[in-house]
């Protein structure tokens, strides 16, 4: 009986069109290899290797002891919402209303809510390449059409002119991720403003994914779309997350800031999916924004040290070319110089790394960039060095073939 039920299961059309997450698959592969007793170097996950700062954990413990274990409003507790508002006012000089802010179960849910609350079948959504793997899949789920913008010619940095050329009468939404996952590139504030001017002129909505907001390296500076004038924010949703900045990936807590009408629609989606984010995680997130920020500076300093070593080392590998990441914690090297013989694609290169070097990275094709791989330096420098040693060994072997 069970077998017959399984054979007859029909996947919905919306889900059938979606692709599995390449980043989640890379993570799962590393888990399987470790379980098999293999000495794997895992450079795949977009997850800080630091622990959540102690003062944030203590806030969650206090919440538990105080009995803060009940439902909260769908938008989140007033304490967290005012913390988000205060954070943006202190850091970016912009004051938001409570009706424009909501807490979500991670930044991913903020983006999901924003997209499905806005687009209709037939709408087009502009997504610059390379993109975070989830962007086009949510668009497909919502019945809209992803339209990709090539940015390789501008060093993976989106420009207003590229956006303008991609707009059609069906364009409804533009998604921007700066600092970028996977490339680490940062859109300069002046160019970001020009992009928003183009979007506003054409009546297009924009999602600014600011998951890596605080992780930028000099001369780039921390900047948010929240600093834009009000007329350029009338169709803007900022999606934020505590996961990367405060090493809180497992807490699943993020937020969205958008015009009242858009926020109201997103709340409707959340009411009928997850309801509120976890009450305890909300208390911890409020402490993250309100408490001391020296933990962020310490993590960024260590990422900067790893980045400096990694980029220099990758540039010495035969067949590799790599742009300087200006933010986040990824390198995104071009490995097309290593693709020869049986290794014709970046997927094949990644597979050889797994099989021969027991090293996990993420295939760039999943980010819309065939011929590239994503290397996360959210791991210790020692493991990073060992991983690069193994990658170099394979690249030299392919070069000699």
C-alpha cells in the first residue's frame, strides 16, 4: 500500500519547476563525508564558524526563564521592532514606522514574503548574475519569470545602465544583493542610487538583500539602501538577517523593512505560513542590535585576515582568476583555465575536488556563473590553507594533463 501511494504522488507544478539548493547540497555532502570518517575540508557553507556572542545567548536564556515562550504578534514583539528601528536610525539616520517593519524566520523568509506578496504570473523579475541560489527559485514558485542580468563585463558589479537595458513592460521587481553572495562584490552607493532612480522612473519595485550589511572591507564602507531619500524608497523592501553579522544562522531570525502596504501583504503571507518567528530568538535578536557591537568588529577583522591570505593564494593557482571580494566572506574564482579533458564544467571540477581532494566548494553554475566556484572563508585559516593546498594540487594535475 505504501509503495503505491509513493508512486502516485504528484508534485505541484510550482514546486516541480524549482531546483534544489546547490549550497544545501554542498553542505549535505560534507556532512556525509564526515560521517564516513573522511578528513574533509569544507569550504562550502555560507555560515560563520564563530559562536553566537555570549551576551546574545544570555538574552535568550533570560527570555526562557522569564517565560517568554508564547506566541507573539506575527510582525514580532514590539521590543524587537523598536530595536530594528533604533538600529537603522543610529547607523543610517533613517527613522521607520512600526507599520513598516516585521520580523521573519531568517532573511530568506523576508525575501520569500516580499516576492510572493508582490508578483503575479507573467511578471518579470530582474536578477543580476551571479545571484544567490534562492532568488530565482522563489520567483518561479510565485509563477513569475526570472530575467537575468549579465554583469561579468563590469566585474560582477551591477550598473544602472545594465538595469535600464533589461527592463520591459512586464518588469515588476528588481532584486539586489550587495555585498554579494557569491561574488563578494559591493555596489558603490552612488551607483546604487542611480539604479534606484532607474527603478523608480519605471515604477519597478526593488528588494535590497542586506544579509551581509556589516561585512565590508576598506575602502568599501558599510552602507544601506535605508539612507536613500524617501522618494527612492517608496517601492523598496530591505531584507535583513542576524545570521551572518552575529553568527546566528541556527536561530532563524531576520526582518523586512518596506512601505506599509507591502509590509501588510507580507504579514498576510506569514500569518498563514509560520506565524511569528520564535519568541526566544526575537529576544536574542533585540539584544544583538541593542547590545555591544565589538563582536562584529572582531569577526570582521578575522575574515579580513583570511581574505587577504586566500586571495593571494588563489591567484597563484594555475588556471585560476579571482576578483577581490569587497564584502561578505566568499571568494569566487574563475576556474575556466582548469577545464580541460574530462573536466569540462565547473560542476565536474567540483566533483573531482570532492572525490580526489576531499574538499567541498560550491559550483558557480548554481549561482548562474558556469566556470566559477564559490569558496567560503568562514572557517579557520588552518583549514583554509589545507583546502587551498588540495585545490592547487588538483589544478596542477589538470594543467599537466
